[in-house]
């Protein structure tokens, strides 16, 4: 996109993605500033990460990302966007940056079946509510998935994975006993 990018990644460890983004922020910005004789930050803000329930939302996220340049009027079809993974997922073009996710491999018995199924997924219109959920979760850093998934993420991360319901208060913080 012209002012942001989306990466959909399955990191090997919980530190893989933050370390990669930190390195990118340090090394690429330094290179870019040197190359174009400029100073300062390159990004508008820091990166935001959203944990995604792959079983329920992987394809919604993939569709959201692939169709973003189409919605923005930059291209007529996702294959036309230079940074799109559509050509790899929908047309079988080799892209060393794209690795087939296990959910993607379940789309068909062979590459041809998977690509055809993926093209059908991308062609189908996105549900407005799902589109709003993906946008809200990626913008705010909330977990993207069902209630059970969010509860699991909250247990694992020891932090809220979704916004509070309107009108509800956060649980009180434990008081520290002083003697």
C-alpha cells in the first residue's frame, strides 16, 4: 500500500516476529536514509501485531490483504499488485517469500486444486462484518478469532485479547498489602 503494509506470518517462536520487525526498523531505515540522503524515521508508527485463529480467520485475513489494493483503487485485480502474494497462492507462481500454510494446503489434493479454491475464495465478496472485525483487530492489536480462542490467548498472554464490552469495567488490580 502507499502508506502501510500487511504481513501475514506464522513465526517459528513467539520472539521471531518482534525481532524481525525490530531488525527491519533498524537496518532498513538506516539503509534507506543513507541511500536517499535523508534522516529520521521512515514509518508513521510502530508495527502492530494481531494473533489470528488460523482455523477460522486465516483466509479472511489473506483475502483482506490480497484485496486491499483493489479496494484502494490501486489495481483492478490482486495479481496486478507488485507486493501481492496472490500470484503465488492463486496462480502458482514461485515466490520465495511465500510459504504455503497448512490451512492453505487443505484447500485441495494438489497445487492446481488449491489454487482454484483460493481464486474462488478471493473472488467471493467479503462479509461487511468480517471486514470490520479484521480492520478493528489489526488496527487495535486485538486477537482475531472466536470467544474460546480469545480466552485462550488471554490465559497465555496474561492480557486482554479483546476490548471490554461497552459499559463494563476492567477487573480491579490486586492490592499490594503493606505492613
